[in-house]
C-alpha cells in the first residue's frame, strides 16, 4: 500500500511538472535558415570557376516565428542584411511572410514576385508524417524525428517537441504533435534550426495576417499575378496552371 501511495504521488508530481512545461501559449522562436550554396550550384555552368572558389559554402539568414495558441506569423528578422557569406541575394525574401490560422485551417502569404508584393490565401496542406524513434536536443528542447514526402518525391526530415503544443513550424510545415524546431530538405541543400526560444514571461501575442500587397482574391487579380510570374516562360510550351499554382503555393517561401 505504501509503495502504491508513493507511485501515485510520483505520477502526479511528474504530471504536474510536465504540465508546467508543455502549455506554452505564446513565444518567439528564431530559426537559422542555412543553404549549402556550393552544393546547390555544383552543376551550374554559368558560374565561373573563380567565382565558385571565392564562394562561401553556406548562405544563412535568420527568421522569426511568433505564435499564440491558435495563430502564427513567420518572417525574416528585421534588418537582416547581406554579408560576405551570401552569394545569392536574399533581398527578395525580405517581404516574405506566412500567417497561419490553425483553428480555421487557413494561411495567408505575402510573397514578392518581380519586385511586387502579392497576398495569397490558401488552406493548410496535409502531410503524411512518419514519426521515428530518433531524438535530439534543439535549443534546449528534446525533439523527436519525423519524415514526410512533398512534391511527390522530395524527402523532408523534421524534429518536433511536444513541450510546445502548437502544431506549427518554419516555412509552412505543420501537422506533427508539437512545434517543429528542426527541418532539413537534403535535395534542396537547406536546413532550418531553432537557435533561440523566448517563451518565459512572454505575453500572449496578437497576431494578424499580412495585408500590404496586391490582392489575388478574384480570378482577374490572380491572372495578373500569374502573367507576371510567367512572363519569361516559353510561350510556345506554356505550363499547366496547376503546376504554376503548385509553385506559388509551395510549402517553401
């Protein structure tokens, strides 16, 4: 009986401690996005050998993921600038934003196309995740590995923590039993890992969808955006509108 009582006390103590850690209602996560640009450009013939030799291996940028218990916003950190490590321009990424409303299963993009910002509305895509046994610590949180396939054949490796219950993550990836703190897409030579999580004493944030940009709510406005997006395409061999939409609404910003 004594052992049973101790077991019950221990169970409730562990449950209480766990409950104190998992119900994070609002936080700000900083993600480091890292692209292996040397690998990504390995087969490109338009880059000279001299330029390739001078190129640094990685291009990095930092992104903020702010969330409350039902919505999130993902965007590049303010004043993010180019440095010698960046071969590509990241200027076109500076106005990217992704707002997600988990209750409504909806999301809103602000996406630059040929120098103009457009607002696109979409639903949260469903991914078939396979949860693995591997675990690792990311930014102080224990994370479990999961794998999914996007675009028919592209493998995605994610690490999520159930200590943050919102089923969100960077670049629009969602659907695991907690927050994604690590992400890797080997085919794209790109990773996203949380480097800082500000969760203590953070007030519940009011998060709103981006509104500054050209609307694409009706067919006419959407066609204008598609025409701008495809203006350099081969007009003799036009792409299917389904393929264009797939690119525009890609999981990757």
